[in-house]
């Protein structure tokens, strides 16, 4: 009879120990996640700087990281103007792609006939090189904002459609049967079961799409534009302003990272239950 209380006492102590080390453990995990990339990036920049200095590489061929930093500071007003142009194109195109992607995925989840008709066309749209379509867009819609937005939409809507559709179809069949037993209709089943199930998939596709939106904006600017970081890079290379071109690349990389982190933060705020379940599962695995 005394084995059971002892086992329960041991389990409770183990659980208390795991709970007590959650804050420190999460901090250590966060440090481990960011420490290695930070060290790797610092080592890469240091090696780059050393190679440029040791081998006396001309600045027009390969500028040193220090020279790129100086260019970013000296031309900050120029970079700010072109950054705003690229960010606007990326966000507008991403917003349109988000609406289109969710709408198409919902229609395909509701209708098998629509899925069979539309899904092959959606996949085919990703097999056509964007660089081939871009000059045609300039002929059809001109050199304004429209062609850049269309290119961003074409690049970003696909991961949203695929992930949302998979999420809507990944519902537990037992949950569906239970809801139907309770008298839930198609709309209630969709809003109460399918949508919550699809939210993690939705954010996974959104994080991919929002980083692709920056690439789409740059492609549009390379083909035809009068502003934007892609345009700035295209104009700087023939003039051998290599440091300025590298500065634009640095800003584009930071833009993509920040947009990704913004969506990831929104995901954590919108899905606390999802992360709590993942954290509980990780703690159980550590306890075992």
C-alpha cells in the first residue's frame, strides 16, 4: 500500500522540478538558439574583413563590411526612400496574396469539384518563371506599382493556399463525428473545428510567404522601376558603387527577417494554446 504514495510523491516532485526550471530552461534554450547564429555571423564578417585587408581587394570588386556600414550611414536618406518603396510593394502584394490564398483554400476545402478544377492551375502557375512574365506585365499594366504587386502575389499566394487547404482538411474525424452528433451544421463545423485546426498551418504558410514577398518586390524592381532597393542595386552595379549595392542587400535581408519575426510573434499571440501544448509535450519528453 505504501508503494503508491511513494510513487505519487516522486511524480509530484518531478513535476514540481520541471515547473520550477521552466523560466530558466526557456531562457537557456533561447540563448542556445540565438548564440550559434550570432557567433557564426560574427565569424563570417570577421573573416570577410580580414580577407579584404590581407589580399588588398579593391572596394569596387568586394567592399569590406566596415565600408558597407559606412555607406549605410552616409546614404541613410537614400536607403530610407528606396526601402519604403520596396516595403510598400511587398506588404501590398502580400496582403492581396493572403486574401486570395485563404479564399481559394476555403473554396477548395468546401468543394471537391472546385479543388479538382483549380488546384492544377494553381500548381501550374508556379512552374512558369516569374522573370519571363515580368516584361509582359510591364506591357499590360505599365511601370507603376501594379506589376510589382502582381509579381509579389504570384510568388507568395501558393504557400498560403497549400498550407491553409491542408490545415482545413487535417481535422480529426472523431471530432467531426462528435460535432455532427451534437447537431452542428456545415458552417459551425467549419468555424469551430476546421478553422482552429488550420491556424497553425495558416501561420506556417504565412511565414514562408512574407519572406518571399521581399523577393517578389525586388524581381519587379529589377525588370522595371524608378524606386526601390532592387532598382537601387541595379543602378549601382554599372557605376561600380559596390558598397551601396551590398548595403541594399543587407537591408533586404533584415527586412525579410523582421517580417518573418513579426508573423511569428503574431502567431504566438494568436495561438497560445498551440505553444502551450508544444511546451508541455517537450517537458514530458525531457522528464522521460
